């Protein structure tokens, strides 16, 4: 496992999405995962349709919430995903008819897998294969503006995970300058770097960091990723 | 604490002014005066909560005004949280197959 890894530096992470008031974090994280893997594996920047994942989900709940594995099932069942351009995100709560067959596919996956629930293994996989999706407890994110979140189980219950995001890197350090309230930055800590789907005005330009090594907010509960055709190892910058 | 956009040396901003800045920054408007007052009260509670989180934070995280500062904790969970998964993905072995028209 390298000391640090940041896939945003490789230019393979798509722009920050904004789910608005649609509970579609699961679909957005899955789309982010597939886009990053295509950029890494095939050097092709694709923008896939989140709306297709919502409309064609086997539960048919659209913006009422879902699970990331359902998003991957939808991609497998539809033999791929249309582009965001052809099948754009609406962001409303209405249910829409699945229009998967009307559009050309721009990305597809071979399979998906749940990784071992171990933060070292997650780091190793992330560094050699690419970003993965994780499901966390989002309670502390409501008022988060930056820095590394470290929380006890009572502050952020790791069993009650309710938000899916993309894990894009890890490192060590505070990353925050001294302020009037906090004259000396606290001790340097290992962290995970995660991509959220609440727009780029939230957090650290749409990203946030969680403490690494303590299962902060349940990060190791459901580490899932899509698998592409080529089982090739890559190097994270 | 310091408020984004506030010049150093000026008088501290009052709560209503901070809320007005929040509304402008995140394009928030409310249908009635009563709703405005309710959201202002929630915003004030969240400022207190952010300060408390900041003081108690174990890591280097900072908490403050965000696009969700006018929501209660419950509203935030209802609006943005998805269903809690107890068990995880079902154990299946899914494999993609080639489509009729030849693409993998």
C-alpha cells in the first residue's frame, strides 16, 4: 500500500455531481465509479446517465433511494449505460419510464464485487485498481466545511450507514492552515479522500475527508466496485 | 466565530445578517414570514451545533455554514439519506453477456 494515492491528480475523476433533492447518491456514486474505471482502464472519458439508473432500477423507486448494487445490476441487465447527454438527469421526484433501449450505450461493466471489509485492503485495491464506492453515515456531513472528520461510534454510528459516495484517494496530514480558533493545526492523521454528490460549493470543492483506520462513520461496511473487462493493475498518483 | 465575507475589524455580523448572507449565497427564499422565522431559528441552532462539533472534533474537521444549514438534522436525513442497508448485496454471480448487435 503506498503512503498516499489521489486519483483526482490523474484526471480520471468526473466533475462533481449535484443530486439536488433526489435521493440518488447510490446512482451517482455508481456512475462516478464506472466513469473513473473507464478513464483508468480504457483512457476514455465518458459521462454516463444517472437518470437511466433511476428510471430502470429494478425497485423502480427513482429518487426515493436505492442501493449501489442495484445500480450495478441495472448496468448489467441493460448491457451498459447511455450517455448523460442523451439521457440527462432530471433531478425531480417523479417516476419516469425506463428509456434504456432508446439510446446507444457508452459504457458497460463485466461484473461488480464487494471488497473485504478491511481498510488496508481497501487502500490497496484503490491504489492498484481505481476508485470504489462506499456507504457511510452522513450525519456529520450536514455542517462540514473542510478538514478530516474523526468521530467516535457514538458521534457517528458506523452501523447506520445511509449515504453512498466515491472513495478516490488516501493520504496523511491535516491539510488545514492555522486559524484564530485553532492556532496550531492538530496532529497529522491518515485520511480517506471522498467524492460527494452535493455540488462543488459543499465541503472541499465537493470532496471531503474521513479519518482512515478507525472505520469512521462506517466506511468499511459496504466497499463495492464495478469490474471492467481487463483485470489490469494501475498505478495511482 | 468569523463569518465568510466579513471584513476584519468590522463589527460582528448579527444573526439575521448572517442568515441573509446564507440566503443570498445559496439562493434560498421562503414562502411566508412564519417559514422564514422558522428557518432562521433552525439556522441559529445549526450555528450552535457547528460550534459545538468544532470544539469537540477529534480530527481537523471544521464545521460551519453549509447549503444545509437551514434544515433540521431530521429533515437532512429524510431529504438526502437513502435506505439503510442492514444485510448488504444479495449473493449472486452476475455476468454480462454480449448483446445481439455486437457490442461487448
